[in-house]
C-alpha cells in the first residue's frame, strides 16, 4: 500500500520490503527529503511505530569528504583496514548518509536513537549487499553532545581539557560526527568481531556479549588506525562515557543499564581503562585528559579482544563461546558473582552529574506532522 502526502511518496508500514525498495530508489535519485512511516527496530527503543520526515545533508557529505581527503585520502585509510583484515575487498565510501530530523513522531524523533541501519531496522534481512545502508541522525547527535555530554565534561574536567575539546571536537562537530559514523561502519566489516553486513560464520554469540565486542572493536580500530584525526578519539570516548555510560544510572546508581545494554557496559569498561592507562589523571581536583596516551590504550585493548577472537572457532557450541567471552568480561569490569557493577569512581562522578539530563530531549525543527516541500527547501538552505 502506498500513501501520498504533500507530493511525496510515503510507504505504509504494512510492507517493509516495499519500504526498503522505495528508500533505495530515493537514494539513487538523490532525493533530499525522505519520509518514513512504519514499524522500526531501532537500537535503543522497542520495535514500534514511528513516522518522520528526514532531510539529507548533501552539503555536509561534501564538506566531510573534503575534510578527510585533505588530510588522509579515504583509500589510504581503507588500505589500513585491509592490512588489518585482508578479507576486506570493498574499499569504496560506505552507503552511509547524514540526515536531519525535520518532523515526525515516535522512536525516530525520541532523541535516543542516533542512526538507522537498513534493512535490520525494518525487521528484515537483506537479499543483497545493496540492501544495506545507514542513516546517521546528525542533529540528534548534536543535541546529545551539547545538552548531555558537554555539561558533564564541564562539571569535572580541567580547563585545559575543555579548551582542547572546544578546538578539536566541538568546533566542527557535525563533520566529525558524520565521518566517525562512516568509519564506525567500516570497522564493523573487519576483524573477528565483524557484524556487518553479517557476523563471521564461526561466531555463535548473540546479544550483549557480541555487541560489546563488536562495538569495542570498531571504536578501538578507529582510534588505532587513524591517529591523525584526534577528534575521532574524543568523539568516541566522551559519548561512550557521558551518554551511553550514564544509561539507567538514576534508576540504579550501582549498575545502571550495564547488565542489559552493551553501550552502557562499554562506558564503565572504558572508564576503567582510561584511568589504568593514564589517559585520565587527577590534577587540582579536576580530571586531566592526556590525549597523547589514547592511541596506545586503544591498541592494547584491540590486541586483547583480537586474542579473544582467536579463541573462537566453528566447532564450539554457543554456550562454550558465551563462557569464554563472559569470563573475559568478568575480569574486565567489576562483578559481584551475580551481575556487573559500575566502578566506584565512575559512580561518584555520575552522581555529581545527576542534575544533568541523562536521556536527551529532542524537538524536531517542524512541529507539524509533515512539512511542505517549500518549508523543507527553506530548512535545507538554513542547514
């Protein structure tokens, strides 16, 4: 079933395959305005109904690619990933696009989800590689950094750290966000913890454990393989700590969501590693961010989880693989024999940020259900 609204085609939620094909056609035609209407499985919300009008930021695509090519061409970066994992054959720019949420209702506009990866978000599997692509929700990321992450940084980090982040991270936040999202996707295609477009054949893990290692792998790869872009490391570290890492803390200040949410678990794990490696240190009762030690920390973490990956083989049962990974997780983060706990020092810091919103509040630019083509064009010019 196809509906029409304001001259744009809107796909009804009854047919996810039709939705997928329509989106692929819209992207191929280079359409700026994409309308979504259906049931979606986003990472931080349940499978539920949502509708939204999204605006593709082509200007950001061009400026981000120009920024990358001006320092290190993508082909050189891809060759580094290929050297890490020779099975990587596609060295082209991933089908990953920056979008702004113009209007809508439901999970897409909730402010809790920062990307959509197709076709999984539709609850279906792809039939070919062309079925796999992603939308990065740039303005939601920006909202999270400015209203949830930055206040936490200001609360406890040194002035020197804040000034460095102002110059390196917040100055061109949209460019950094989009490039980091593209490289994040590339990192999911390599190594023993590859999960895109599907996981390695020998892996029988699912859920929290696989997601922890898949996310850690791509994050540490980006920091290790692309050190000439320090903003990528800043982006990874501070959103891991002060957005994902705070999930559930208000309701449970000892465990938060770390026993159910892979990103929250990584936040606590990373907090420990940052202090252990000397990336974080205390100076005059404020946290000092010693960036020069970040790459060595990331390289060490990557080597450790790669070794863990070598312990996996197709002859093992899912229970055996689960046991191996869970044993490593218990050695890597506080565990009381029943569940994981947030590190005490992290609990203290997060408690000092309790007055800062834990969950982002996001308001689309347009209040109406659907905006006209004229308004969309005006918003596109403004962005």
